[in-house]
């Protein structure tokens, strides 16, 4: 399941494991809610063992600017404290699962 990102500033990525996924959203965003459900399905398929974090973009304006997040929902693929890729489009669960699987090397 989702773990709240421990820090809200740009340095938050430094606190994550070597590879992690950060779901950036806002509470009132309908598309964000759909993307969250898709991520929950993918996480359940991995026995809820994905390194999956979440962050309300409204609470982290400095991070959003530093990370150049263009819109929500966004899924940050983080490796060694750096953003390797940002996914804005959540087309279907299968494509999302494949992208995450490839990133995690599973």
C-alpha cells in the first residue's frame, strides 16, 4: 500500500529506498482517484510489496517546482534519490504494471 512521503520538500527523494515509486496527486482530482485505484491493483498483484509512496501536491509546492511536475496525477520513478522518469498518463492497468515491472527489474 501507499506510504506517505516522510518529507514534503525537494530533499524527500533522498530518504527513499534505492528504487521507489512516488504517486503525486491532489485530494479532489477525479483522475488522481482513478490512477490511485490502478496503482492499488498493481500493488495487490505484487502482494502489496511495491516501494510505493504518495504525496499530496498541495502540501509540497517547493518540491513540485524543483521536480518540475507539470500536472497530477503523476508517478515518479525514483532511483538513487533521482527522478528517472515521470509518468503522467495512466492508460490501463496492464501497461502500468508492465512499466513498473520493467523499472523494478522484476
